[in-house]
C-alpha cells in the first residue's frame, strides 16, 4: 500500500493536473488535425513545452532490459485478418479479439483467434468463399503451433468479435464462447479435439444484438460459470446515411463509423442452469445497462466481500459498476464509487497494481481523452474512508495519462513481464480514422509497454527500448498474454486489424524468479472463477483475482503468474475459493507451477 505521505502528495497534485487537462487535450487536437504554426510542429508522443512537458517521464537508469520479438511465422502462425476491403461500416472497424486456453488438457496454452470473413456488403456466396475463418491454433509444446480449425469444427465465417474459454458444463475440458455481430456461438468441447456448436440448444441463440466482449464468472456461487455479454449499438445500415459526415479534430468521420449515430443496446447475463442450458436474467438481476454502448466487461470482487461484482467499459456513455448483493441481484454503484466516467472506453485491465490487496482498474480510451487508472481506495487510508468502495483516477500522476492523448487504445492487461513482483501494463493502439490517401485502410499507431517502477513513482513507457514490435505502426485491436512457451515469462499475442497476428516472445523476463498457480475447482466449478490468490515473497504480498482480466474482446491465459524478483521461494501462498474453501502452502520454491485442487 502506498505510504501516507505519497497519498497526500497525490491529493496535492490533483488540482494541478486538472487545470492542465484542457491545455493537454488542445495539444492533442493540434497533433491530430495536423495544423501548422510558426513553431516546431507537434510530433506524437513528444512533450509540449509548458503543457505536457510537466508530465513528461524519462526512463530511469534501472529499467529492465527486456525486449519482445515477433515469432509468429517461425511458430507456424500464418493468420490474415479481414481478407477483404472495408466498406466504411462500424461493425467491421471495431476489429476482433483472441483467447488463450488449454482446450486439449496437455498443460500448454492454445490460441483461438476471431476473424472477419468479409465486409457487410458481401453476398452470402462471397462470405462462404472467404478464407477468413476464425482459427484455433494448437500449441505443440515446442514453441510452435498447428492450425487445427477444420478438424476441431470451428470454421465459422462472419464478423467475429470476442472469444472466451470456460468449462461451462464442468465435464473437465474447456468450452468456448464466441461473439459475432448479431450472434453468440457456444462450442462444447467433446474431449476428443472436436467441438459441437450448441448455441441454440443451450439457450444463447435467441437474442440478435451487436455483441462485443464476453466474460465468464460464477456470480451466484452455484459452481457453474455464468456468462455476461456486452452489446454495443443498434447498428442499422441505411442508404440515406451514406455520405453523411461529422468532424472530429478536423477529420471527417462518416456517419456509419460514429457510435454516437446509433442507440445503445442492453447487455445480457446468461445464468448457467447447471444442465447445459442458460437463462437470460440481466434485467431481473439489475445489470442490463441499457444506456451503455458496452464493449468490455470484468467480473471481480472489488469490495472484497466474497461475491464477484461487475464493471463494464462503455463507449461514449457512462461506464457501469454493479455490486453483487449475494442474492442474485446487483446494486448500481457507478456514481457512488466514482467510476461512471463518460468517455470513449474500449479496453479494460483489472489488477492490484499497488499490492494493497484490492483490485484497481485501467481503461483505454479514444483519442484526446487520456487512459484512466482508477486506484481502488477500499484499503487505502485506514481512516473514515476505509471500507468504502471508491476509486480515484490517478493516471497522470502514475505516468499513464497524457502519454495516450494522441493514441486510440484497445486491448490491455496488467502483467508482470519482468518478474519483479509488480504489475506492468501493455496497451494495444490503432486508429478509427481512415487514411486520407487511401480510405480503405485505417491509420496505424504504435503500442505501449509500461513498466512499473513502484507504486510511488508509477509507470514508465518502455516501448522505444522493448523491440520493434512496440515502435512499428499497426491498427491494433485484440490482445492477451500467456507464457505460451513455458519458459517462465509472459508473452503476448496481438491482433492487427486487416493484417495478421503478432506472437511476441518475451526475451529476458525470466532472468528473475517466478511461480505459477493453476486452480482446479470442485465446489466452485472446475475453473474456480472468482478465486483470490495471495503470495508473499521477499517481504511483499501480491494478490491476483482469478478470471478478472478481460482486455478487449480477448482473454488472457487462465494461469496465475507471480514474479518473485530475487526471492528464491514464496514464504506463503493462500488460495481462497468462492465456496469459502481456503488452501495454504508455505516455502514454495521458485520456478514451480503449483496446481491447487479445491
């Protein structure tokens, strides 16, 4: 937990940063519009004297020397996203995500990737002939992958959005949900390397909405994972809308690409009935979020009462937080918790970045809005504020705000890429603006890799020293982490819109020690979503919330990874399952994968 003097310093800085915010946004507007003056033109990411220069952060000398290398071709990944020409419609441009999971139970992580087969203007015959199917890559265990899509029965062609793995029927193998524009697909794992599409049989096929992010979590403690699915906007293509435009930062934006042109749609909560079927209960439970243009959702116990809550990242509408009351219903605490935050939210990371045992929020936003770091103050003060679920946006103070003013952020997650015991961040960026010289393509951007020095000094952007993958320009969308090669450090998969898939191997993160934890639930369901794991090593306690990180349309590997720094062992590991069962381990050596059975 940050010391009291650090918290006081944060309070003193709030006014200063607030007064500078309008000027900072103005600088970003100039950057985007490309206006010129007699002064030196602004360059993206460059500090502006008297404005962002006050917030500029220079890399400390002790930053980690770690890089990420794209090894996708060598690993056997040859993926082409959207093998067609975009038709300037919103469902095409929101991109696709990916999900890490061990579908064959061999101990290493396989990768499912969503795809867009063809533009919305394509005929059924053109869609059927497209090579742009969703893809399942089986991990061969030697650093390479094999495309097993056809034999697995997962060759869907459409506008693929999100994917998430879970053993929804508790039969011992991972099943898969995939959201698409207008459809939810549920694939039951037969356990022999093939899948059966059971959407209609399971009760997930009745609602036709513009589906986006999806997350699994057992909100009612019955041992079966439930499913929350975001719905975005009521997109309707009308010929009379073609040619209509608005202007954003001196850039022409077609009506059919502006989410504000369309009304939001309600989200869905599918309660698992425990018999292979689901019942939609969002309105009854109080979590439909009818006014939100929802893209990403997380299940996490933000108030530490033993029941997982909901946080929803909404585009051009208020974000929403729903507190689980433990009786099948939720209370809307968005405003009282100070996280309603009307911005253009896309991606969402959840984790205890400051190691004070409660979950914080990081949210990626649209251009000129800054990304947000919502610090959870539930454990913070030890005075009259203790025990109140409230958050404070401290992104600028922690080095995560103004750096993003000229970027549009999507996938993101907290992850300890250098194994020092502190959570870092990656952010995938890519524009929604069309290129002026070629409107069939979108404007590319560089991604971010943020290293956390400590909770007081905050985060530093290592992108320019972390390898070409973080300096090259792409139109990024989905992304998630996994130690796919089992070498003890976390790697990344990033989906580039209209291009391909980057598999970024971590080079050097395993110089420091680590421990992994894999959970095998029983009363809490096989996946044990909602379990909380605490590890103490080298005088530091770290907390992880299992199943809480959604990224953007994506899912991180379902393995809890702890960096230990120089500690040779963890003195104590405590696993608290949602059922109330607690398992405790002592003196666990570094370099071990601990499998914890409930």
